C-alpha cells in the first residue's frame, strides 16, 4: 500500500466518498498504486479516519472511472492495463476529441484562448525541464478548455472518462517518455488554428484526431518494448 502522510482529507462541503475518491484517483494516476495492488479497506478506513460506507462509495466511483476492479469476497484492486484497453481507448477518444475541437471553433472565447495560451506556456517550460508530470498537467488543461467550449455536455462527460484513463495508462508506466517537443509543436498548431480567422473545422478536428492516434502508436510501441524487457 502506497499510503503516506500526503494523502490527507481537506474537508470540503461535499461527501466524504467523493473526497476519498478524488484523493485515491490522483494517487493511482501518479503511480503510487500499481496495477494489481489491493486497496485494503481496513487500512484506508484507518488512514482517512472514515467509516466503511463512504469508503465503499469511493471505491465504487473508482470502479466507474475504470481505475479499480471490485472482486466479490476479495476486495478492491487497482486495474491492470492491457494492450487491448489502450488500443481501444485512444481511437475512440481521438474521434470524439476531434469532434469536440470542431464544435469548439464556433464557441471559442477570448478567455478560453488565453487559458490555452497560458497552458501552452507551461508546457513549453515542461519541455525545457523534461518535466513529464508538469507537461501533462497543463496538456490536460489545454485539451479540457476546448472540450468544454464544445458546449456538448454528453460529449464532455464521455471524454472526461476516456481522457482520465489515457493519462492513467501513461503514468502507470513511469519510464514512458513521449516526445514532449513534438507534442508541444502540435499544440502550437492547434492554438494557431483557433486564433486564425476562417479556419476550417474539418482541418482542426483532423489535427487533434491525428495527434491522439500518433500518441497511441507511440505508447503501444513502448508497451511492446516494455513487455520484452
């Protein structure tokens, strides 16, 4: 169990289950728990100082997110990543995120463009310092901005789950290093199209979709190498 003092509850006006789910989600995404690790209920109850009910609520939420598997009479286990899951997640996300990018073109605002520009600046810093975690933190913000501007709530909800799983896939393999510089340049192009007048939605959507499919190919190649080593 990768529990430490940094995993603490900062009480908020929301349910305990939601708070614990948020903390454990971040711990899984950051690789503190590995695929196959058991989340022992008694240990978690004692660590967070909560009863069984909110903890089980949190574990059910983690199961919905695709991060945990609940096995009857055995408990909760961090889900192991398979090649099939990666192979299926990325193309679906690519198509839907390309659609979101196209829809956002008609709904883009100055505030959203400024938010994407700030995220891109932080990504540039992360490229220079080779800080993968920092890069993906602001990469997430960049993408979430135009996804939100799509204005399609169903699409936003679907992508939230798909994107969380793709980030988890990456961070679960702590030695995986995507070519951050190439990824950064693609995001420069995406922002450039949003800033440019008379951009065709189809061109923007195709750029976003291709970017995600290229990331999929790189990650699958890495998995093959990782599994052979």
